[in-house]
C-alpha cells in the first residue's frame, strides 16, 4: 500500500517503491492438506468481528516511512447499516512512546495480530471482491491490498489504491519479491470513484493476476513474479504521505472509506 511499511524504530519495511525489512521469524506453515476457507464479510453486525479482523498492522499502527500522519485506532472502525466505515478525523493521538500524530483513522487486517502470530484469514489463489466507496480530499489515501501471511513485506498485491486529490484514477500494483525491481503498476482513469460505490476484483491464479473495476478487466500480470504463497487482506484509509501529499484547508474531516462487503473465493472453494 502506497510507498512503504515502517517497522518499530528505525527499521523500515517499504512496500511500494523499495523495501528494507528487519529479520522475520515466520510461524509454522499451515497444513497444506487443509483447503482454504472462503470469506464472506458483509459487516451486518453492530461490531467488528475481532476473530477475523485486527485494527492495526502487526508491527505498528501507522507507516511512518511513508510520512503518514495518522495513527490507526479501533474507534475509527465503525459498522453501520451493513457497511464498515474507516473514518479519518483531525483528532491528535499521543502514543505510549510519546509520539503525536495529528490524525486518527481506521483500518482492518486479516493478518497476524503480533509479529510471530498466525493470520486470522489467509488464502492461496482465488478471487477477492469488494464493494467500496472512497473519499475525496487532498492527503487521503484509500487502499485494499494483500501481504504474505508467513513472511515479510514482499510480494505485495495492491488491489486498489486511490489518492483523494484525484479520485478518477485507481492504481493496481504488484510489488515483486526482488526488492531491486520496479513495481508492476497500472493507473486506470475513469469515472469519479468518490461519487458512489464501485466493485473491485482480483483474480489470482498460478502465474496470473487479473484486476477488474466494475467487472471490466483493467490490468494483467503473468509469469514467475506472481505470488504463490498464502496472503492476507487489508483495507485502510491513510492520511498524508509522500505519494498522496498532505491535507490542506480544502480537505474535509471526518472522511470515510466505506466498504459494503469483502468476499474471497479460494481457488476451488
């Protein structure tokens, strides 16, 4: 998602342009004889299913290497009318180590809750689909993406990224395992994605990734760079950063990235 991931302290995991990661000790692999389970999340409850979703990354509740200005808080993940709303507000957060972030926002992740933990939901090959409404406003950065369940921050698959100052463009990306390689990225320009709901879909097969926006194929990657390991899914609304820019007096808060549903059909599931 975006430009990168930072781990605690000075060690940085950069996701979108270049990455440096600290050593990671993966937990045991799941039993490969067990088929992946499907995910059908329609957010019909009045509270988030914490058996399925975390509200932070496993390393920290922000990505400072991207120069992001938000700290993710559980209170910013709000369920209402069968939708989940990831809400960004201009309300400062002071962390336990004394840092202050000028914004708070929301995210959901089916990944591990801690460094050596197991993901709450992961799969290998299949289809991911989500119905999403993104917010407009300079400095807002909406993302739906996947990371390896039992490894570091590569490869990364960005199903959707939208920058709030240009909501007519969505980005679809694969950040390859080779950290010296450029990301394979597509910018799809069309209707205003903040002006209503849109459906985003990723079809992931051995050696193939296909991205769709509103049932229209927009980008394809094929070959050995396509991931072949279990991955988990995340959605978040970041504020600020070297790629999206920073909020100004035209950016309205609170802002919300809203999701109607997220579904995953593993291959053969």
